[in-house]
């Protein structure tokens, strides 16, 4: 997780006719063509994309996983990454949570008129770098431009197709009382990194987003532990608390977690205290929750901690039959409480 | 990890709990004044760790919860004026007014910003001379100095596009209102540490004396709260009624004089309507005559009909400690955080929201 991708100097920005994206770039005419040629086709070149057809045709063997996500982050550049990294990693990770190795991505842009060309280029280069790191190909895409004020700089949609590993049996139905709840690293970094830049909340911090691709990490574990991995989910929006609530509701089992076992960076925890936010509900981009058979949990954790995406991984609790459908937190001082879904956005407190 | 771990130390918590269990011989009812304290009690699971004969009731110390419907309506009126940027602390946005909340108002296109400090609003005023910036100055005595400072700052910068909608509330008059209620069951108070950091201890002494009621100025962390409870129970068991200070790391007897002076330079004490409780005399701050140009009520000539509270919400009884959230027939049914009938279900400090979020556990 520590290796962070920065804009590669080996991708110099091609010469565009404009400094900003204009409505013409989404018209389907010459400007669109030029933008796509130099900005997309050359940059993401691969055998399927190079056909420049309306869609990509290919053969796949085995069970397929298919996922889509839209990315509307503000601000689009933040410490540790940008919207481009998240757009690739997010969909790759959603597929990984199905036990699938991402193979192909679609890439859709909705750009607001006036968006700076050099910023667009930075995002494109990040997408290229993230896709290479995740070993996934961008094979089809779309670009639309909306009038100034009708968007927020840049929205991205990616859909992904992956092949499910033959050892993967990931389904909430497989979860049993006694299973261990494992988190792959420190929680809440992404949300706090983003928040540190928002208007009205600016504070100095070195907190970085944890955005990264998890497919290599997860697939190695799936291959080795197979059926003993009952369930995987990445706690993005809504954080750890929301994921655990979803799965508690689906299984009607009790998810018991221990606050002192949940890894949080000291800086992130301090920022949450200062802002009046609960780190359990803050977004993550490079984490996963695994529900693992009790007997395999120790070995699973050991392997995960050896991976760069799992250095801070920890067993944070267990699934029990009591308090079915609820998430129960044992506080640092030993008191117990229910952790509920969040209502709407977390709003900062007065005092 | 200074101030994050020391006051959450399980061994200290254990030691205080043991002593509380040891010295408690009779049933006592304690009220923690501040919503931040309520939240910490529930969030850390402390309520379930106390002896069965100690009852904690949750006081009116959540500024969001006690802000009346008509003040929310005033805020919405201002936010909907052309060229206004309306600035607020975050948790005021979800509070229902008589027709809608500021959050709904924002979704319909009003320019509403969530800020952490009123001084950021002054900066906004400086940067946007063609806009009117209004700051929603809510809170107890704790937030009053910075809100007052924003007015002083705006005056110094000669900004004529900054004003505040003041809805400040004061703790001692509310305590008296609770203690003088004929149905009162409160034996002792945990006073709000942050309010006293500003105001000091002295104004609580006549209250403790008049109502023979122990008052312990208490912090917000688990160790603070348990020590505060212990100090209060010790007094009750001995039949004492003193004002004591648990939160010594911040609270001084005389308070923060500089902060009090700035409050007094900008605000005047006035009567204030508390949501669910009604009007309490001399229980709020309004912008004074000298700074009336910074009073949004005067500047925008607000004249809207005073709305009635939702009759289905028993927030008054909850905040006076007469009822627990679960005793409300609408709790968790008609009234949930996503559809609050009243403010205590909205704010993260509200007693109803705290119960809804954190309680409801089956003990095994």
C-alpha cells in the first residue's frame, strides 16, 4: 500500500488545440476525434481498443464477474491519488471482492466544459498507470462534455469484466457463527484525505488516500484459502460500519467487533476527533473486509500481513449467533454498543 | 497519543467504576447537561456499566436540539434570499423547520455552506463583496466567543456584507428551569466542561445552594465522566451540595475572562424559546445595539409567522429528564434519524439520536 503511483514523466502531454475542454470536444466531430486519438487511443493502446470499433469483442473462459461504478469525487486531485486512480481501482476491487481477476474495463467520461486540458491529461495518465498496475485493459469508452455548471469538472464511469477464480466461493450465505472478521489495513484514510481539502474544512495533514488495486492480493488469498474465505467486501462509501451492517442484515448473524483491534492511523483518528466524525463511517478505497473460517483466520492473516496491501491487517472480531442482524462494538473501555447504518452524510458537530 | 488515549484508559475506568459501585447505597438520578457527554456515555457503553440504582438522564445541552422551529424557519428564510451565502455548523442542516430543513433548502438550490468556524465566514464575506454572508450563530456559551469575535472582526474590516443569525442559549437558566419544575427528579448535575471553560464556576454556586443540588463540572471522555459521576455520588451520599470541578485541565474558577469580555461586547442577554421547553427568561444571547448592523434579523427585516412545534415530539420532556427516548411512542417508528419529528433525533448530540444509534443491544 505504501507504493504510490505518481504521474509518470514518460507520458508527456500531447499538443492539443485548446487549453480547456470545450463543448466541441464532446460533439463527435473533429475535436472529439483529435482528443480521442492523442488522449485515449495512443495512451491506452491495446489490441482490442486499437480496433476503434463501437464495442470490444473477445472470448472469455470460465465464470464471469461484471461490475460498474461511477466516480464523482470532489476535489478530483487529493493527497495519494486522483479520480483516475480511484476509477480504475474501484472497479478492479469490486471484481476482486467477487473473487474475480479483472480483465477488461470500459471507461466513460462526463467532462464539464472549461475543465483544464492538463488536468484531464493528468487523470488519463493516472488511469493508464493504475490499469497497468492492476493488469487490466481498457477496451471501450465514451466521452461526453456538458455545459459549464452542469457538472463538477469530471465524472468517470468504469465497468469491468473479470474471470472468477475456480477456488472462489464467496457468498454471504456461506458465513457461519464463529467466523473471523478481518480488515486488511488502517481504516478511514481516504475519506479524511479528501475532507482535508474541502472548503471550510482545510487543515494541514500528511494523510494520504489508500487508493490501490487489491486484485493481486485478494486473488492470491482466494487461490490458497478457497472456501474458507466466506465473504469479501471493500468498505468504500459508508466505511467499515456500513459494510458490516449490510452483511449482518443479509445473514441475520451478529457481527461483534472490538474497537481496540481496529487499526486506525493516529493522525486519522485525531482528524476524526477534531472534525467530530466516526472513523467507522469514513470511506476507504484500498481496503477489504474478509469473513474467514475461524480455523484458517490466523494463517490467512499471516499471509495478508506479508502483502504490501495488508501490512496493518488485523482480526477485528467474530461472527456470533447472538444479536442477529446487528453490528456490536466493544468499546476501548469494555462497554458494548450497537453500530448502526449512517443516516445520510456524516455532518460535523457544533462543539 | 495525547488526549486521545489517556482519558479512555480501561484500567482507570475500571477503578472509578469499582469505587462508584462501592460507595452507592441508594438510588440517585444524575443529569449530564451536555449532549457531547450524553453521546460519550452511550457511545462508550458506559450506561450499562453503572450500578443499577444510578440513573443518568440526558439534559438540554445540545444546541441543535433546543433551537426552536421558528429560528430554523428564520434561517431558511435567510438562506433563500437572493445573493445570500448562508453558513452553518454541519449538524444544524438536518433539523426540521416547520416546512423543511436547511438540507432540503440546499438541495433546492440555496447556497448553504458547512463551516467549522465563523471566522471562515468573515473570510467568505471579504472574498465575495457582491454577496451577503450570514452565519448561523448557534450554540451554548462555548461557541459564543468565536461568533462574537467574527462580528468584531467584520466591523474592523468594515465589511457591510456580513451578519449573524444569533440563537445562543445559556446553561444556568436552563438548569434552574429543570430544578424548579414540580416533576423534577434530578439529584445532581454533571455540568458541561466546555461551557465552564469559558464561563468559569461561579455562576453555578447560587444554583447549587438554592436547590441543594451538587454540580460537578465534568469533561467528555470516559474517565472524565466516571470521575464526575463518582464525585457527584460522593456528595449525594454525604448529603453535600457543592460546585466541584472534575475538568481541571481546562476549567478555571474565573473562566476565560478574555472570551467572556468579547461575548459581553457583542451580545446582550435576552429571553429565548427552547424547543420543547418554551420560553426561559434571560436564557439567550442576541446581538446588542452597538453591533445591530451585524444582526441578520434586523438587516433582512425578518418578519415571519412563528411556527408551532410538532405535537408528536416529546423533546421537552426528554430534555428536562422527565422521559427517556424509548418512552416516546414515536421513537424508532414515526421518528427516525432519516425522518426526525424533532431535533433530538437529528443532532449527533441529541439524546434520541444517541439512543437510536448506539443502544438496542441484547445482552447475552
